C-alpha cells in the first residue's frame, strides 16, 4: 500500500512538469582553465564538475575551444559587529571570482564576469574551533555556488562561426 502511494505521488510530480536538476549541456567539446593559482580549490571544483560532462579538459589553452581565464580569485573576512570590549561577534565572509570566457585566439565569448558572494557568520570566542569549521563550510558552499554559476554561463556560450 505504501509503495503504491509513493508511485502515485511520483506519477503526479511527473505530470506537473517537475524535473530533477541535471548537468547543463555544454555546446563545445574542449575546455581549458587558465590563470588560476596552483592548488586553487575553485579550479579543482570546476575540473570535477566538468568531468561529469562529455567535455574534455585541455591543459594547453591553444587546443581548447573555450578558455576560462581567471582574473581574480580571493577570499576575504571582515568584522561586522563587535562588543564594547573589542570582541568580535559577527564576521562577513566574502568570495570574489572574476573571469572571462574566450576562444584560444582571444575573442571574447562573454563579457567579464564579476561574482561576489557573501555570508554572515556569528562568532563567539568560546566556540572558536567550531566557528572556524563553520566558516570553512560557508566558503565551500559559496564555492559550489560559483561553480554552478560558471557552469550555467558555459552552457549559454555560443561559439563564433
């Protein structure tokens, strides 16, 4: 009985046009990443995401159809609120990523993109270790958001010709 009701609810969802999110279809076969710092976690996340598509990553940008050129990748943290004694009560975490999508010859496929993500983090000194771990998770979440946005932008690219 429970199984039948589960199947009926799934059938109802499919009839309403609901569809699970899937990887964007990229309109090219090769991609290169350029300008990222060595060991960049964002570049590693982009590589992992591209591996889930039929697109092949090229180490040589001259052999790729599309090049993601990283112009700026930075993480920042600033104090938003503090007590009268100078103890921090809230941080603002920021992730910056500026990039270009271009062909190997330098022709722009999309204008310069500037992504700015922020998250607020309440802070107490008694839970400093846990808050550092929370900050790492928030940065990881922001990085995932950036990768998803870049993948959607790549899916919208139209190659010249």
